[in-house]
C-alpha cells in the first residue's frame, strides 16, 4: 500500500510541477465542463490549493489550452478566452483555424463560417454547445436554396460570450456520433464554476474597406457598431448563480466576383465544327473545355447579429447542482447585387478580321486562353440585378442536474430542446434575380491568361433604348430544424485507479426544407419592342477599379465599363409594361407576376425525422507502474431510424422552347411520398497514454465513428428542374433515407514534449479508413407527358439544313420559324427576317419525342483512407512577455478527383495542407498578437454548373493582428486588423485557366474598448 501511494503521489506531483499556472487557469475556465469534457474531472481533482494563482491575458489562455491538451484522455486541442467575454478572434471559425488540422471555408463576405478537420468536411464534424447537439438551418448563398447540409454555421454565434472551444479529434464512447473529423464543443460561462464576479461591457467600431470597392447604390456603411456585455455572479454562499451575456453587431461589407456560373462544357462539338479551321488556334486533340459565359458580379452585404444567453444555477448542497439556460441567436443577412455578363454559348465561327481567334492551351486537358464569340451587334449583354434577404433564429433551452450521490458515484442528467429556422426577410422573398439585358452587344472575347478573367467587348456602349426585362426569378426558401435531446451519464469510481462511465442518450431531429420559385422566362423580353425601359435608373462605372487586387485588373484588353440598372426602377416599369402588353391584366396580377409567392404547398417541401438512441460504457484505468500510464476502453451502441417525406412539383403538359438554350417545363400539381430507413452500429474506442518522463508524453488511440448523410440525400420523391436544354435534356434528383452513414476507423499516434514552462513541441500521425462514402449516380429516364419541342419533323429538317454551321440553336430556331410558322407548336412573335427570330416552339409540334431527364440519385460507394501528419509547437521566451506558436498539417487521401476523366467520380472534398504561425507580446499594459493562416489548394466541390466538373479552391493565406492597451485596472482599448494582406480567393476547374471564380473583399479594422466593473 505504501508503494502504491508513493507512485500515485509522484504522478500527481509531476503534473503539478510541470504547469501549475495552467492547472489553476483550467479550474477557473474549464471547471464547468459538460458531458463531452467530463473526463477532465480527474485532472482537476486534488489541485484546489492552486486556485489563488492568478494569471491573465494571452498567457493564461495559452496555458489553459496546453493543460487541456496534456491532461485529456485522447487527442484534444482547444482555445480558451483570455478572459470571460474576450475571445481572441471576432469569429469562432477564424479562431479554430489556429488549431492544427482545422481549416475554414470562407464565405462570400470573406469570413470563415464552416470548418474542415483533418480533411473531413463541415458536414461530418459534430458541433456541440455545452455538450449538446445544435440544430442548423442552412440556406446556401450561392445556390439560393436549402442545400441539405448538416454543417453548423459559426457565423450565427458571436465570439463575445464564448469561454472556450474544445476540438476532440479522437472518437470516444461517451462522445455523440457524427464527428468523424472532430467533435467541437463550444462552451459558455457557468456562474458557479467561475470563482469570481464578472461584469464587463465592450464596444467596437467596425470599418470594412470592402464597401468602398462597390458602386454607390450598393455601398453600405463603412463604419458599423458592435456592443457586448456579460454579467456573472453567485449568491447565498455560492448556492445560487446567474450569468447573462449578450451582443449585437452590424457589419456592412462588399464582395466583387468574376466567375463562370454555368461552368465549363467538355468536348463541345461546336469547336470541331468551326469553319474556317483557322478560327481555332491550337485545335485540341484530346480532352478540352470551353466556358459558357463570363460574369462580373458586385454585391453589397449587410449582416446584423444578436446573441444572448441566460444561465441560472442552484446548488442546494455541495453535491447537487441544477442548471437551466437559454440561448438565442438571430442572424439577419441581406444583399444587393449588380451583374454584367456575356454569354458565349457555342458561337466559335464567323469573320475574325476584327476579333482574336479562339486559342487553346496544350496538354492532356486543353483550355482556351482566348475564347471569342461572334455576334451581329444585336446580342444581349446581360445586366442582372438581384436581392437576397434571410433571417436565421436559433433558440435553445436546456436543463442539467449533476448529483454526487457518494464519493464514488455521481449522476449527470441533461436535456434540451433547440430550434433553428431560416426564413425570407424581404417582401420579394429570399432571393430575387431580375434580368435586364441590353440588346446591342457585338463580338466578345474572353482571355484566361491572368488571375482575373478578361472580357473584351470592342465598341460596346450603353444604350438605354436597347434595354428589356427578360427572365425574372422570385424565390422563397424555408429551412427549419428542431432537436430534442436527453442524455444521462453515470460515473462510478471503483478506486483511485479505476473508473466506470456509462450513459444513454435519445435524440430526435426534425428537418424541413421548403421552397417555391416564381420564375418567369420571358427571354424575348417583357416588352415586344425595345425602348420601353429607356428611362429606368442606371449607372456606368469603371470595371477595373472593382478588382484592383487581382492581377489582370489593369489589362488594356478589359472592357472599361460596368453597367448597372436599378432593381426597384426596373420592376416598377416592368409592371407597367406587362399590363400594357397583356390585355385584361390588373395591377395586382402584374405585381404578383413580379413578386415572391409564399405558398409552399405548390413547391418542393422536404421533411425528414431522424430518431437515434445510444448506450455506452467506458472503463478508465491508471496503471500503477514505474512508467505512469492511463487507458480508456469504451463501447457505444447506436441505432437510428429515418423517415423522409417529400412533396415535389409534378411536371406535365406543354413544354416551350422559348430561347436558344432553354426549354420551360410547366408546373403541375404536387405529390407527397414517404420512405424509411434504419441502421445500427457498435462503435469501440480505446485511448492510451504514458508519461515516459516528467515532460514527455506519448499517446495512441483507436476509435470508430459515423457521419450521417446529408438531408437532401435522404429525401424521397422525384424532383425535376423547371427548365431543360434542347440537346442535353432535363435534370432531376431523388434521395434514399435507407442510405448508410459514413463509417470511419481512426488511428492516432502522437508524442508531446513539454520542455519548459508553457512551452512544448508535439508531433502526431493519424489514419482514417472511411467507408460508405455517399456517391451520386445519374440515371436517364423519361416522364410520361413531357415531350421535347426541340424534336419532331420540323427540328429534323432544320438540323439537316444547319449542319454546315455547326448545328447552332440559333440557326435551327430561325429555320423552323421561317419555314414552319403557323403550323402546330410554332408561333413567331417577331419579324421572320430578324437576325434572331422571336417566338415560341412548343411540344405540340408534329412528331415530338419525350425529354430525357438525367436524374441524380444517391448511393453508398467506395471506401478509402485519409492520412496525415500534425506538428505543433509553442514557445515562451522566459518572462519577457514574448511568445510564438505554430502548427503544420499535411493531409492526403486516395479518393482524389481525376481531371482526365469525364465520367462521374467520387472524391473527398476539403482535403488540404494547412499551417499557422502566431507571435505575441504581453505585459501589464500592452497585448500584441500577429497571426498568419495558410491553407493549401483543395477540391471544394464537384459540379461547376455544367456537369460533374471539379472546382478547386487555390491556396490562400491571411494575416491578422490585434493590439490591446490597458488603462488602469479595468479599461482596455483594443484594435483588431483583419486580412492585412488584402488577399483574394480564386477557384478553377480542371486547369488553372478554367476559371470558376475570383473573389475580392477587403481589409477590416475594429477599434473598441472594454470596461470590466
């Protein structure tokens, strides 16, 4: 027995001697850990005598994070606030990118909103708030629709009330499933766990330079406010506790984007059909691609975010504690957008005496560095205006009871009900797109030899008499998710070396995604003759000035002007024109024609309910040996039932070929169907660590985890798109709730050397064998009653007559109008002598055949591995106040995209190397920090708008800095400098020349003060 006590004392003494400051800080900030972090209780026990040690600022937060890493079972990294209410970054995702293996996906505003951990994307990282699973209701900014993602959007949470972030990289039996990349626990203050009264208020002014890079009508306020406060105290001899925190922030920003919305078409036969052949330089012999259009888009954004939390705690005895809390987060997003674009279609022929020839690169995949489209001066230069407005609300109410029945036995009960809902926040709906093209464009040339794509429009001028409103889109989207969860956890300490942990949990998630799109494809124009929109408000600006950070912006080949029109002015005039040209149409009907429809019963409505039950057990053992060791062995059983019900819009009736490249499909009645699925898994885990010396620790962990399919992948019912291509057919999708989740078998090995106070180096390797990847398959099918107007007798005759011109849609349509006008299904509405005859061709034409729909389905596919290396270090230069930390992560996978293949592929998104370097100085007055984050190139998605093409995000780095100055004991002045290098984000396809997007935002400066009472 004496020998046993000596060994035990030696282990404890070694830990205290190594880092007493960090242990004391951990008690103050991390003592109130919930279910996920409960394993820290052992480290905290027996160190109460250190609570009088007081350290503040950066050093305290870093010491606490080191202690979390060192004392945890398994591999855990974290970030701890320098003080309650003062997180090191303005955005939680921005903070997490400082952790090894964590990378962020930046949104259109330039901020990080979602995280990728060790090559595993945002959908497969489980995010908890105080140990509870949080709902997320995501509507995609890019695709203007609910995207079925499970990824938590960190932009909804302010960093001001967060005390710590914990990233659990290894699977444990007691951790909820879903985080095959990591389980991320966001912690807020608990009053009975904080050994002092806290009362502070902070104010900031946010200056965003990106707003100054927009046209005047799109600009918001360059200077916007932020305010936050927190109050936490205990009463009745620490039997009662209350914590209240809140924050409000407003940010106006700008985003300028050059992009190709409809992607890159591979092996377009129009390139081979060009005559004369000299119009194509370096004619490709193998795989090649051409762009469909080139767009310049300018967006002014406004975000208002309101966060609040109230926590009440009651501890009638030292062994019993009750906690009730409520969290609210309201995030309001709106934007105004102006866009100018030129459509190329596949017009690669004509007289090139005044325009450069289309020229391709060499290599296995050829791309145009010069692409010219020939037009006759009446082509439409697309001027689009749009608005986007949504409001997201998160409400979470939770209850926790922690009861220590004896020195050996304790029970923890936790339950919460949380709801996240995103709704339209504008009388025009979630998303509005208003096309006001100008029909006077001539030849267009796109150059792809610079980072910024260059659009040349020789002789282009603004002529208001050539404007006309064509396609319009008013979309309403709804995303709604509710989580009800109950968890029970029991801990039984057998003796000083052994502990048993057991628990069970029940989670019910209800998810709904609904949308209705009022889309009007008047591609020939609302007005039958030009000139009726001549008096709407418009503007002309210098295009180059909006992209002054991207190489190529000063290229003389770039068209000099960017033209805009005003949305409200164009809509008001469109209503008048529509009434004038539609006999019997009332004002109300015309306004409804150009408005959003809120009736979701006529649109897509996807609903799913997921019920999961789990039970787990875990044994923790400390080896009483010469080399102190710990082991945790656990087993988790989880079963899940899924029920998916989907309402989809049926397509039936007459289809209309109203423009060269688009067939409109009618909207019929809706149908509702339900499918079910079920799966169960047994998930083992084991964590081992050993202190080879007082300052050297090694670890090994093995665990299995699952990641559930996206909500859109589980939906039943066949959803068909509202448009089809005359040659390519239509598209559709259907899901399967019986899909299996991804399963990951994870192995981690690491070593940590704590060579000095608050300083360490660590190295680790990880390996994940992931199976059941969800892949897509495309099945070609027809739908009864939906025929193709671009088929039949007239089409076959026109096709034969137009073969010499590359079978262009323009030639075919003109031929049909000039030779078959008045016959069933053919109605010309403009002069037959026009360069592009206006009119409609419907499926009533003789001999029409069914449209082939390419329907995307989901299925479980291949297995593959993810492996990587993490290196971490932190060094304090004695007591000088200077310090530096950094990390490097290398990740690789066999599930890569092959750029030489054009068939459907399964590839892992988000896999990239990353690195961070942070330097800081702190004394009693000054606090200075500089941080650089770098992320290597990664595959962002598959699907660029024109098939299953890859989209790669190129390597990106960002430099941030902060400066704090303390006036007296309670007042601190703060300056935050974000994106100091003023970087831009670029994406490309199979080659660098195949530009997908180039986005420029700007620097941000925040100056403020924080007073602690």
